[in-house]
């Protein structure tokens, strides 16, 4: 994996929160932000794919909605408010 150096501008409060989270996770701020960006990109990719499917097939019927609801409930139970430790970028 190649790395690139960039400059970003973010609100002071966001930087303070990122610094605190990085310290809790034992990561540099750079590694923590990289992990957070990768996680956000995966979510956005998934949402875009879901929108493409919905555009092609239309919304699910009642049976399909109950299956989607069950899947969302399952994923929500397993989810945390941050990327899993296995996705950490060192």
C-alpha cells in the first residue's frame, strides 16, 4: 500500500475528538483518520450499490422489506459507532 501526504482543514472540535479517539485506540491521528475515511468510503460504496439496485428493481415488496428489516436489525446489533479494530490502518 502506498501512502500519500495531504493537508486538510477541519474544525478544531473535530480534530480534538479525532485526537482523543486516536489516543484511545493507540493510533496516530493520521492512522485514525485514514481508518475513518476508509470506513466512510465503504459505507458510501454500499449505499451507492443499494441505490443502483433499487433504481433497477424498484423498492422491495412486503416480504422483501421484512427480510431487509431483519438484516438491518442483525447488523445494528453487531455494529459499533466506529470501524472494527480489524480494519485499523497502522
